């Protein structure tokens, strides 16, 4: 799901996730990454209103989330662990994504940030 490509953090969506989100893959420069953390579950991290995207409480939250904070992008399926990536000066304030190995994924992203 997360890939590092040409100095960017790429969130590669499956075709189903693209349909759920009404959005394509998300690319953000690695230089915009401010913080990366693993969380036990993504649901407390979600904020704002889904627009556009798909949402079923405690099951699916995929798409753009908007609020006074700006925009976040979420790909949340189920109640498992997730990675939260925070940005400065990017299109999105945060990415919130469920992944099986949240600790390992967060460490990999952190290891590719060059300041």
C-alpha cells in the first residue's frame, strides 16, 4: 500500500479503494512528512466530514475528510492497526491507513525521510 518512489510517499490504492474513495493514488513529497506513528486502531484518528468517499461506522472509512484543519485522506478497513502520517505544507494534513504491520510500515517510512 505505502511505497517510496522518486522522493515521494506513494499511497497506492487498489481498484476497489479507488472506487470507495472516488480518488486515485496519493503522492506526497517525503520532505513534507512531519511525523509518522503507528496506532492500535484508526477510528479515534478520523476527523472531519467524509467528502467524497465511502463510510460505514466502525467498518469502512475511505476517502477525503474535510474540516477546519484542512483535508485528511483515510483508507480504513476494520478495526486493526493503522499508520498515521502527518504533513507540513502538503495537499493533505494527514494520511490514516490501516495496515497489518503498522509498526514496521511506520519505521520504513521514517527511515526514508531525509531532512
